[in-house]
C-alpha cells in the first residue's frame, strides 16, 4: 500500500522532527559545558533552538543546576508532531 503523504504534512513533519533532533543535541551538549555554542558547528544547533529556550528559562529555573528546558521542548515538539501527524493526528484524519 503506497503512502499518501501530502507535501504540507511532509514539511511539517520534517520541521518538527528536525527541531526535536536539535533539542536532543542541546541536551547532550549540556553534558559538555566547555563547548562554545557560538562556534561552528554548534551554532547550527544553537540558532534555531535558543529563541525557544530563552523565554522558557525565565519560567522554568534550573533544577539542581541542570537546565531542563531542552527536555521540555523535546516533549512539546514530540507531542505536537503526534497530535498533528500521528495515526490519530488532526492532519492525518483530515485526509
């Protein structure tokens, strides 16, 4: 059975999946505080994620000195992707 994926759904899925991947990389990078996020190649991950992290850091303080905001965003982007494109997702049900 061929997959019937429309272009907007594909683009939304790719963007949400890529953002989830970027935040997972940010989580891993928190284990290495000596890494400068302003240098290549790390800036490629920092540029798209930092606008999401800055406002959330004002609401959610570090727990035990650990910034948990990337973990929250991984959960949110995964939830949004599932709600839109999952088996029972809104965009899936519209087709």
